[in-house]
């Protein structure tokens, strides 16, 4: 259904999924709310940290948060979704993590998890979004796979400068989260405090070895790389941009995030083309 056809909807929905790009969240939430029953609710499955925006419009009691972890999907043509690898449940990974913003498991959050479980492994949690820690971590981990330049994940895995950029993105994200007082859970299996110590030689070496083994299960374009290939505006200002913004607010320097943001703005406005030399550009911006 096209947006312009929504005016013909005569029966309100019990709930709605919000899955748009982060920069479309505000208007999309205002748009869809009129087509959901007064006692209905909304489920956000998006990149970045949009729960405060949606909750601010609808009220936190009207929203359910959902993290889609390592789902590896793409939509290159209308109505045809591609999966980049095996379903998560085939190797013991739970893709969908559903939770009320207030914490406790409810019948409606369990119902959403049961429906998503038909697509891939899902569970509902009583602490997924408490103090926004895990939701924040999902964004930090996600931004490590939003390449600049937009390469396949395996290329990032094998390039030492790319790994250095990713490690420092996580370091800055961890420091900013800790400075905010968030309960930052593990980022990719490593504690936030460990990532925050990435400037220490032995810690960096361990993280570099870890990143070299974590390029992704398949050679796949992350969502921001897909944006570049499609000529679509990226979500950089809502992902790395939030880290930089909060870093300024809490006095935490974020030079790697700042550099990646500047580079991605070049892709967004068309002044920069995907090329391996962009890695050197990011490193120069940091220096």
C-alpha cells in the first residue's frame, strides 16, 4: 500500500511496526498513529536509538522496542527481501529481542516475540531497554558495521586501518555511554570498560585480533553501505552523530566518530565516491 492510499483504510490496526529510516521516524510515527486503535501500540525495529523520539510522540506506554541483531537483510527491489546468510536460529543466535520500555514482560511483548519467531529466533526480555543500556549498545555495535567507505564486511575485516577505525568507534561509544551513566552491557561480547581501554597496547591487540575474526558470517553490505550503493541518504547523523553529540555534552572527545561523520556527509551530498582512499581520508581527519 502506498502512503497516499492510506486514506482509504476503514478498519484500524491493533498495532503497527515502525521500520523506516531514522530520519523518517518523526513524521512516520505521526502518520501511522491515526490508523492504530486507541488501545493499540507500536513496535520500533530500526537502526539507531529512536525510542525517545517515538515515546515522545506516543508515550512510552504505547511503544515496544525491538532489537534485530545481525539479521543481514537487504531490499534491492520492491517486495523482495534478501537474507545475507543462514537464519540466526540455525547457529544458536537470537535475532529479535523484544521489550517494553518500562521493563516487565507483558502479554503484548510476548505476542510480538512469538510472531517474529516465525521469521527468526526471538525472545522477550524484562531488561532489554532498562536505562537504555542494551539499546544504546545495539547502536554502538551497529555503527561498527557501517563502513566508510561502504565496503563488504570481509574487506573491513582484513584491512588494519579499518579495524583500527572500528575499534576506536567502539571505544568512543563505550566512553560516552559510561559518562552518561548508562548501564552499558557487553559490546560484541566485550565489556564496555574493556573497549574504553582500547588505547592500552595489550587491550588494542586483543581487540584487533577479535575484529580480524569478526567480519561477519558472509561478505555482506551493512545498511549504511547499502544506502551509499542506492544513492540514498545515510543515517550517520542518528548513529555516529548521536555519539558525537553526547560526547560534546559529557566532555568525551570523539575524533573517530567525528571523522567518519564528515566522510559520510561527503557520500550523502555526492561530493565523495566509494573508494579505498577514503580510509586514508578518515585517518587524516583524525590526525
